[in-house]
């Protein structure tokens, strides 16, 4: 056991369990642990490292900002926050942006948007239009509001009573949503591609029908782009796969490329519901976090990384599908979309994750017996192929 793992065991809260490896450094799609063992990192910090490890432009941006202005709070303007916001607003053709520190906080902001919207619809009366409809197996965070919006027993157990007003419907079942939305409903919140529960995409047909239903009933359509956003699906945002535009959506993870940041975009009409003091955070829009986000956007543009995902993902996913055909006694199907892909196993995948790690491939578990493969957006074709070959070697050895 490495010294770092020993220190972790002695001093850290046990909510994560004991990590099996202590990572020391990374470069591109690869990391090395404290013993010098090399891994192909297709965990990407759970879909955070959009540019991989230590991308030179990202490093340069963050280093320069650290030497110039690390923090100033939202009592003052720093040059980076409005520049990142402008990029998002320009892409969306209008609206406003709020910055925070994480995905869970971004979704908390969305829940507050829904309450303000409901109050507005109710003529200023609070508590009359307040419900939010979410999907079965959704994951929107572990804070008190977002925990209530994450209908999973492992998340909610021990923390009841939960925040009221959350109703659960079935993903890709428009009639389930039609039944769930009533006169007290303010919003629908969903992931265009469910991540933690097993890489299940919302179908384009369902997303379009849901947009139409929300318009018909006068409720908000809010999207959680925390894991599927910032290019991972082959579009900048996952909802773009269906051509649907939400009223509000959250971002985090890949947005900072490794530096903690969260954000929410909302339509101008929703932004007008906020006033000075109605929401805030000390670190939101931090100049270093926004320097990192600027570096991500600049690199997405310069290296055409979103387009690269769209071009390269189909062949990689077909090779993963070949593994399903080759090892039907182990695998069930390929899941997900783009570089948010994975494999569904016939049994719990934890032992396979350990075997793959030993073979030099880092991946991430998910619900429904799925492992997630989340390569950096700039992973090479050779690295994508290497991931498939490591999987094949491990499955062949077991067979």
C-alpha cells in the first residue's frame, strides 16, 4: 500500500471506500501511479478531463492566471468570467449564464429557477406551482435539493425527509411524463444521456415530444448536461442530438477540463426572475476556473475536438460492439453515445474493472452492470483501438 493510500485511510472520511491506486501524474490520455505503473485513462476523472491530462494550452492558461489574479469574488468583475459566458450565450443565441463550483450546485440553481418560474406563473404565490418531474434512475447530485431529484435509494437512504415536490417518470416514455405533469408542476429536469445509472440516451423522438408537451403544459424543460455536455456526445451539448432547445441547462465536469467549475444557462425570461441577492456563491466565476474553461473552449475550436468525436466515435463503438459479439457470455450490449460509451455486462462489473485496471485501462462503473469508457476528446485513434485490445485481452484470458 502506497504512503498516500495509507494517509487517506487514516485521515479521510470513508464515504468513497479505499481507493485502489494513488495517481501521481498524467500526460494526454495516460496516467502513472506512485509506483510508476502506466495506465490508459478512459475514466477522464469521470468525464472531466475533456482535453486529457496536462494539455499545454490549458496548463499555460491556468499558470498565467495563477500568477496574475487567483480570486476576487463576485463583488468585482474579472476578465475571464464574462468571456466564458459570452461563448455560451453566443452558441445559444441569447440568454444569460450563472457560474458556480460544481455540477450539483448548477442543478441546485436549476431547481431555484423552477421555483421562481412557478411563483411567477402562480401570480406571485409561493408553494402553488413548484413540482419538478425527473426520470427514473436519474442522477442530479447529492446536495439536499439535487438528492431529492436523484431517485436512487443508495443516494437518498439515511437523509429523509427529502425536499418535497419531486415526481418521477420514465425516460423515453412520453405518456409517463404526460401523466406526471399536473397543475402544480413547474419544470421537467432530465439528462439527455443518463450517466451514473448506465449510459441511457433520451431518444430524439422522446426529446422532441417532451419539448412539445412542456410547451403545451406551460412548464420548463431543464437539461442536466454535466456529464454529457462539452463535446462528449459529438455535439457541444447533448440536447443538440435531438434538435431540442431547453429553457435552462447545467454544465460542469468537462467545462473546466480539470478545474472545478459549474454553470447554468437560462433563457432571458428566466434570468429576469433573479435580482441582486436572490442567488450567489463566493467562488462562482473564479478567474482561474474561468481561465481553465476558456482554454477548453479555445482548444475545442482550435483542434476541432467536437467534430473529431463525431467522426471517430462510430468506428470505436463498432469495435466495442464486436467485443459483444465475440464474448456473448460476458457482455450484453454497447451503451451510450459518442465518447460517453460503455459496455453492459451479464454480471456485476466491479471485478472486471479491477482486471482492466491491472491490465492498464482505467474505466468507471455505472448502474445496470455497465462500465463507462470516457476517453478525452483528443484521444488518438490508436488509443481508442488500444482500449479495445486491452478489453479483448482481459476477456480472452477469462474465457
